[in-house]
């Protein structure tokens, strides 16, 4: 029996595939392996994700995408729940 390596997914692998992959290549979160930081519980701090978003060149577009497509988690430095911003 041959063992196969399990490749850990990065945040870019989890991003919605409905938009151009080229667009997401510019995301500051691309390659981030700290998945839980991007989907915090309401009682958890999201400063880690917010800090990465702060310098992202597609921050505005990312937040607009989350709102438009009903995403949950941290997008563009804000937290969304099914497309509605719940924390700024």
C-alpha cells in the first residue's frame, strides 16, 4: 500500500471559484494556512485577519464580493454573515 501525501489547503484554495482566479492572485491572504482566523466565532477577535486585509490591494473588491455573493467570514477586513456586514 502506497501512502500519498495530503496537501493542506491554503486560503486561496478555499476562495470561491466563481470569479477569475487571476483576480484572487493579488489577495494578501493568498497562501494563508490559518483558516480559522478567517471564519471567527462572533465572540472571537478577528484582528489577525483584519491586519492582513489592511494592506491588501483588492480589499474593497473583496468586501463587495462577499456582500454580493452572500459570503460569511472575514472579507476585505470586515466580518460578514451571509453577505451582511456584522463587524466593521
